[in-house]
């Protein structure tokens, strides 16, 4: 058996799955596409997380699009975090093109133009279902990690949450949290210290500055009600296809703290809400996080620890996480080691540093008898990738250079009019666009402070009246001489003397 036959035998054996799977392309041996032999990913292991990486312009977004389409068709809902603004085209049918036909013919697949069920979502003013969460839902630990607080400051945040729980004060938005921080060191200082201990004004000042920094990135819009319910991420069409939820984040690329804040709160909410499933036949939900380096570059050690824990734990809920980035080294090793599926597009070696990175990247993939992985990484064409997944027994599949199939949906963005149409036709729009401003900590404390001021003013007025009343009583006390001169007896005596004199 020659080397080519050995290669095809290994591929056919390694990618022969009993359960349902997604076909992503055909293997490449040398410069030849092996038509009719397919590279596929078992649905059963897509909750083991994954990575899509490669240089700009090599086809990462199209690979993401292909995976999202396949999952949707298999009845698996998808959540895409779209930081570049180029994924909305999933809601529209793709445009036929000779190059698409040529690619599909080489792979050995037919191509059908079609659209997919899409829900557009937003953290900002863009068109889309509004995504919000309350401060209470974050809890003291996650909020402290988002704000990158030290141990002392974390303790104060925990006490603040305890105070609000004890006094039934909902913490809905950042105004609520700032109000209680000031109350603990100003108007309510005495009562607060008696019940919960002294709170340092230096520490609360530092926490307030961190909150203001978060607000400047737009978090004041994110925190509040109506809080988004994660069960709305796992909707399906009447035909059984999973919705592709696209969060439009292209206007917050320069605000990574807001992005990481939202992502962590979402993962925490999903983890706390979804039941334990172990390893289901297919995922309950798959999340694709584009431009993942924006999270890891800005994350504190505490935040990275939280992310690592979440990646490890959330798969038991049937949730798959896929990170999309230019270079696998953008992902911390502790997270990278958890990613079972890897779709590696081309990397370019323009400098010695680039070549060193490519050698490091090659070490993240299974050893191959048929490829020099580092060399292949620099020679892959657009729409080609090295692929390895986990088989149904959790073992890495053979590494294969792959010609990736073309997306069926539009490989371009929607127009503003089309985006508005998708947004307005959504059943979730009316549910989440309403602003709810129920009584929370801010209003309760404001009322308490106002009542205390009114009581203080009434007490002050009372003291003033008593003081004035005391002055009045003192001023009406008559001088003894004056009292005699003005007495009735004295006046009658004087009048008697005058009458005698007149006679």
C-alpha cells in the first residue's frame, strides 16, 4: 500500500462515526483534494470545546459560518459573538458563484443556497434584542473579579451585598451599587458600622473609581432590567432547526472590559441555569467567541482563573465553547488544553518571531506521518485548514489538511434595512426592549436619606420653636417695680388721691 492509500485509510477510519456529525470538507494529500472522502466532526463531542485560528483573510469567519450552519440544521442553537460585524449574512441566502461550484465539486458535495433562522442581539444602541443583567445576578465574587478588586475591597463588596439582602434592597444597576457604597460611609455610616463593621472611605473610593471606569465602557447600559433569560438562547424553529443568535459587538471593540463582563456573566448564568447532562448525543448550545484575544489580553489573573474554571465545568451542561483568534498562542495554555476541536487556517511567517510562533503552534496538534505540520501551516490556501477533532471515544482524530466547504448563507453582511427587518420580526424584541425601573436600592436609600433629612429638619424646627418660646416667656416676666406700678390696687389708690385733690 502506497503512502496516499495509507493516508486515505487512516482518514476513513479516523472519521467514520456511528452518530450524527457535521461534514466540514475533504482531506488534502500533497496538492490534491481527495474527492469523496470527507472530514467531519461528531456532534457528540462538540461540547468538548474548540478553536478556530489563522491569519487575517485565510477563511476563519467562513469556517465559523459553516459550523454554525451545520449545528443549526442539526437542531443545535448557536450563539455568535460578532466583534467584526461580518456574521449577519447568516440570515440571508448565499449568492451562487462559479468558484463555489468548483470548490464543492472538488469536495464531492452539492451546494444549496439558503438562509438560517437568526436572532440579532445587542449590548449597545445597535438594532437587536437588548441584553442586560442585574448587579444582584452577578453576585459579589464575579463583580469583584470584573472590577479587579483586592481582598479588602472584595470583602467590602460582599458586605454591601449582605446589607442589601438583609434589607431587601434589589441591586439592579450600577447606580444602586454606587448609592449603597456612599451610604455606607456617609449618611448611613453610624447604623452601617454598628451592624456590619467599619467601612473604609479609601476602599469605597477605589471601588467607585473602578465602577466609573466600567461605566465609561458602556456598562451602565448593560446593567439593569429587563434581565435577559438564557433559556431564550436555546429556541428552535417549528421545523426543529436551532436559532443562530448573533450578538452585534462591532461597536465595542475598543471596550474589552465590557465584552469580558458580559461574556463572564453569560457563562455564569448559563452554567447556573442549565441542568447537568454529562455527555449528550449533541450539545444543548454552542458559543463562538470571535476575537478571543480581546478577552485574554485585558483579563486579570482572577478573571483568567474564572474563565478557566468555566471552560472546564460548563461542558457537563452540554455547552460547547469555541474561541476564534489569529494565533493559538493568544489563548492561555490552561484554556487551550481544554479545546478538543481545532480548525487551524494558514499562518504567515514574515519574521523570525513569526517562524518561532509557527513551530510552537505546530506542537499543539497530533503528530502526523503524512505532514510536516509547521510547513503545512505556512502553505495552506484560503479556505483550507488543518483539522483535528475528538472522536466518539474522546480520542484525537488524525490531523488532516482540509479544503473547507462553502457556506450556504450569504458571505457578506446584511444591509441596514435587512437588519431592521430581522430585528422587528423577532418575538424577543418586544419582550426585552421595555425598560423596567422598579424600586431598587437607589430609590429605597434615597427615600431613607430624605426621610432622615426631614426628621432632622423637623427636630431642628422643634428646637427653634422651643428656643423662641423660651425667649418669649422670659420677656413677659415683669420687673417687680413695674409689677407694683401696674397693679390694679396701685392704680385704684392713685386714682383715689387724684379725686380728693380735685374736690
